[in-house]
């Protein structure tokens, strides 16, 4: 009898990368400015108001992660599945092949075209089978799915659920708008998260300037800039403004 122990293929498929999840692309230098890899077993908070660019950051991350062989699940509450794919194509991030191979999974609260799925909350998503098949889950916008009537015990259970998921080697990116969720729950998320990115915009000389303010970034594999200027160009995708990086 062989003494070799065979590993469960499902467990093997979701072993965490001890170096984190790579998201670099040849077309931009975002990874070089922001830690090289996203830490595993972590919660990421991307916070910003409407129009601040948090959805675009989620799209850039989903494409970069898929390009680096990370299995990604995207939940969108703002676009249909088709609309999300078309948005990605418009900025130069073709994802059709990733979706075909299962490298990238995309689900929408509005279905493929416009068939609304009622009563979908964050608990339904976190407990879904799709989460178990991904290395990293991006929920945009997670604040639209959060319950607004939680007491202290409810907030603790929410954090407990998130921590259980990430303890299995996955990471979760929550894109949130502070104006549409419970402030105490948001505070709990920010204080517990390994990575907190605040999306800022300012009008300078008639142009909108966008910045990612890196409020927290634990277990970074490389240098982390405190403020990263950026923009998105059609067919070119995400572009780091090197004159606005500090």
C-alpha cells in the first residue's frame, strides 16, 4: 500500500497563494504603485461616492487578476451581465475568453439583460456556491446589498461571515458608498479590512482629477504609494498618472 496521501482536488484548487494575488498588467503600472499583489485571506474596502471610480477600480482589478490566473467572481448591482461585459470591452479589457474558460464569473442582480432578481442580499451572495469556486470575490456595489437594520450582534455576525470566507484562502473586495449603508457597519468593515482604498475626485483647471488614497495596505509584497492619480481612456483601460503619484 502506498503511503502517499492524495489531496482533495477541490481543496488543492483553492490553496491560497502565500505571496498574494498578482494583478499586474503590461499596459499600466498600478501594481507597481500598489503593493504588487493583493494580500490573500483579506477583506478589501474600496470606498467612494457615485462617480468616484470605484466600479472602474473593480473592473481593472478583475481583469488584472484574471490575466494572472486568479479565479475571480464579480457581482454587479449596477449593470446587467451583458452591460458589464460591454463596459469592459469599451475600455480595452476583453473578458469573453476568461468567462468561457471559467477564469472569470460575472453575476448581476439584474440578470443577463434586465431580469431583476428580487430580495438578493449580501448574505445570499456570501453563502452561494459561486463564492467557493473563486479565489477573489468583487462585489460592486456591496453597499447596495447591505442590510440597514442590523444591531451590534447582526454586525458581528456579518463580520464573522466575511472572516470565515477569507480564512479559507479567498479574498473579498467590497466596493461601497458611505451614503447608502449603515455607518456603524461601514466603520466595522474599515477597521477590520486589510486594505482600505478611498476614491477621491477634485476639479482642477476644469478637469476632474481622480486619486486612489491608500488608507491601509497590510502585507504588501512591494512598495505602496499613499496617493495614486489615475484615469481611464477608451480602448486603453486604466492609466496611472505618474505626475500625480506620491
